[in-house]
């Protein structure tokens, strides 16, 4: 059962005000500066060699939320961890949105299972950018995700990337938030791509959207 974690920085609790923008940015800056907790960064050569590699799912039956990224970037493929590149806002938004009681580093991703959360991706192949993926890869990835949902039966699927969701499930007009149609009998929620390259959504925006998902899952136990 999903329970809202208390943020050590802004004291967030269910049904309280959202963290101030300055609070969110301070937590994010702290996360980026904690170099001692993050494994050694891959070299340029290691990044180039990571093309085509993948990252393992963090998954178990009956999760509250299964988060789903697009595909591994080279940094994630090289390190073997989801959303590993410095500058990606996934982990800060996850924490500030109420899903985890503390900020996790990418290499701590297995701890997501502690809070009944999981992680997967649509396309397994690691690339420098998602623009390198083909329409056929998205379709095949969508079919693989459907099989995964039927096997593990999470309470909610949260896809991080509007374009990827549209391409994988042939839904060209879908918007952020709860989707009108479930995927493989699983309610689906669409979030923005948290990559630092996505300038349309800054950390406070992502925090608000993650919190909306958190509160919906909390308030609709199923």
C-alpha cells in the first residue's frame, strides 16, 4: 500500500501545501552535488561503447506504480542504472512528489521496491537520444510492455514521455495525466520526460505532476 513519505527538506505530508520552488531547487542542487554517493562517472569511451546496451527492470508483482521510461541513454546504459545522467530530474521529482522519504541516487534504484514502486522501459536499446529509435521499436516495446503488465499486474503504469507513449500505443492525441483507457487492464498515467534536455518542464513543474500521481494512487487504493 502506497504511503506518502515525509520530505526531510520541506516537510511534505499528504494534503499539505506543495514545496516552494526554492525548496525544490535546493533539494535538486544538493542531489547534484553529492558526488561522494554516486559511483565514478563513465568515460567518453565507455559512453560510446554503451550504445545498444540496456538496463534491468526493477519489478515485482502487484506494485503500486510501475514507472516506465523511454529507453536507456548512453549514461544509463554505461552505468546500468535508470535515469543516471546528472541533470535528469526523475529522482528529485520522485522524492519531492512524495513517493520516497528521502532522495535516492540512481545506483540505489533497487530500493524502490521498498516503497512498492518499480521501473521499466519501453525500448530496451540504449542510444544517445530517443530520436534514434524507430517507429517499429516503439510498437514492439509497447507490445512487450503489455505482456509485462499482464504478468506483474501493477496498480498503475506511469509512462515518462508523451511522444513515446503516443508512438508505442498509437494514441497520437493523448495528454498528460490519467489516461481514459487502461493498458492491459492497468490504469495508465502520463508524465513528461524528466530529462534535463526537456526545457518545457522544470523541477517544480515535475514535482507538481509527480505529486498529482502520488495523491491519486494514495486516494484510490483499488
